[in-house]
C-alpha cells in the first residue's frame, strides 16, 4: 500500500476497520518489540498501546517525510521501551521514593548539549557504509541479539561482533569521546 493511501484509510475508517488494517503490520510490530519485551502478556499489552498510539497520532504522520512502516517502527520501539521502563519502575519501587533522586527535567544547558550530541551522532552514523548502518541500527536501535543479526544477515556471530566493534571504534574516533556505551 502507498503511504498516502494507508494514512487516508486509517484516518477515515471505523474502529473495526482500523483493527483490520493495522493488524496487517502485526508481524512487523512483533519483530520490533520482541527483543525489548520477553513476557507474552507484556507484548500483547504493548501491541494494544501501539495500536492506540497510531489511532491517536495518525494525523501527525506525514507521508512526505517518511514511509509508514518507518513511522510505525519508531512508535513500536518507543512504546516498547517506555512500557519496559514503566513496568521496571513499578516493580522495583513499589511506591517508595528516594530522597536523593535528582530531577531529570528543567536543565536547559543539559538539554542543549544532549541535542547537539545527538546531532553529532546522527552525522557520524550517516557517514557509515549502508551495511555498517544496518548492523549498528539492528544492534543498538532495535536491540536485536547478535545471534539473530548473524542468522538473518548470513554472517557468523563472530563476524558481527567484530564489525560492531570496528563500527563503535570508528564512531568514537569521529565523535571524540562524545558517545559512550
């Protein structure tokens, strides 16, 4: 389906039609969230949250800026990561507050530095070869295990580890110590 058609269909459909349309992307969504969430119940709840987010934000999708599957992938990944943070926080804290916690909000200087570092990292990643970019994103953006990357790319796990090591070394050199694991 073309991106414009997908947006129009999702924007103008009824609730039951929306579920049918978006369910076509369930395998992709499951593929993206599986390395992040291991419990099947968490996955199902997260997928429901992803569908709800797509339903609410379909007006924000711009087919001229990105492919629908790319937009959906970003929503799926971010929803899964947020879900993981939320459930880990609930499980670990059980309502207790640490008096020594520092606010993560409000420091404009830190936010500006973080944004600049992010831009530098994007430029450095874009300077990589296509195959290196794919490996980097699969490992560090999609959180895929080395074994999965190796089996799906047709290279050995050792070769994947070696290439990732060289990619990180190259990025560190380009960034001058800005980016760390």
